[in-house]
C-alpha cells in the first residue's frame, strides 16, 4: 500500500463516520472544486489541492516518500524529531519502509491545513443539540478567530528530517477521532445510560480506558453529580477544539445537561458551573488511541493488507479481532 492509498482510505472511512453525513461532505468538496476552477492560474498553483478531495483540514500527507510501499507504521499522538530518528533507525535495521503518522496535526505544522475544516462540524452538532443556526454559526466563527490567531506553527525540523530520510510522514486526526466518537455514541445507543454514573460505567468498559493505573487516564466526572440525569448530553469529542465559553452558554440555554469532553479549562468549567451542568472528561491519549485503533483495524480490513505497527508517543495499540473473538494489546 502506498502512503496516498493509506491516507485516502482513512479519509474515505472517516467521511462515513462524520455526523454531517457523506452527502453533505461531498457537496462541500464539489463547491470547493467549482471555486477552484474559477480561480486565476497563479492562485490555483498556491491552492491546497488535497482539500479538493479531503474535507478534513487536519489529515494530510506531508512527506510522500516517493512511491514507497508501506510495510510498517510508526504511530504516535504527537510526533517529534525523535520519532523520525527512530523511523530512520528501523529503516536501516531491517530494510523495511516505515511510514510515520502523527495523530495531532499541530505537531507537523503544515499538516493543519485548515482550522475551519476542523471546526465547522460544531455548527452541525450544536444545531442537532437544539441551538439555532445563527447562534451556532456566531459562536463557531468566534472560536475560529481565536484558534486561527493562536495557531501553532509546528516544527519544520520534523518534516525536514523525514524528507532527508525519505520516510513518508502524515497526520491522521479527524478520521480517528470520528471513529472514537462513533464508538462512544454506539455504546450510548446500546446501553441508554440515564444517569451520569451509568454513563461512566458504560465508557469505563472501553479497553483503552483501562490501560494504565492512573486516575487521569480513566473517564471521570469533574463537575456536577453522578446521580444527575445524563441526557441531554453534548459530546465535544471531534474536530480537536472545544467550544468557547460562549458556546457552552448557548448549549446550556438549549437545555444540555452534560458535557462530555477530553479537556475542560477553567473558563469553560466556570460557565458549565454557572448553568449547573455536569462535565465528564474522557482520558485524552487513551481516547486518541481508541480512534486510531478502530480506524487502523478498519483500514486493514477493507484493504486486506496488514502492516506491522510500532506504537510510540503516548499511543497504545489494541487490535480488535474483526471476527469478534477478542482484543489484544500489541
Ligand atoms: Fe484526537
Ligand atoms: Fe488529542
């Protein structure tokens, strides 16, 4: 499998798990292509052409590796220069070509091609939660302005090292988080937790959340009561950004009782407290690992190809047997 096929397959699978639906995302790509066609040549040459077939601004192949066939993957949540060095060692040791994948696009700088692509799913989710179109659009635009201003430039040394070592390098963010989100939503649909305690019990069954004996690595309630009703809940688990405090306020006004998140900083917490909401945090790296694990299992299943996986940088590999016969930590 080539690096392009791997990324293309991950993107295609991610589209099927996106709450906006395949048709909405394909319509978005179609109008993007029409706008691209009308651009002057000079602007076309500077255009991020990957965005014409990939709706996820945080999932990009940044070093192609000149047509290599992938035999192994070196995957981490945040890839740094050390992991590229490790990839080069692996390549020299057994002559196979590893491809390096970072979950967080911010680690690779130009892999985060579009902040808006990662944020606009929130408009859809807020509307589903009962927020008006105008309010959802307003608070999401505010979030975009803040995130674009504080955008991390990333580390060009990682890309330069991968180019020098001729090792393919990519980020896979949205498709993995979409898989983890869909998994959590499936569990909620299956078990229908009515209280916060019941929800904690349901997500506590996820194997990735049991991996390490560290209380920050298990699902936990940081605000509210375990006896409180769980629904209506808002799941801020995709896109990589939480709403701003103004977003939490409009969600509270729409009747949301529980926020399920990965991180919740003080300002959001204050707003949630003001409105008497519950806040449940899912552990960050285990959640990212869950998404990558489900996605990689699916990539191997649909392509019929398997590759050796080296887990690094806070990623924990757990392989689920597609025949339902169990799970194995690798
Ligand atoms: Fe993630
Ligand atoms: Fe993350």
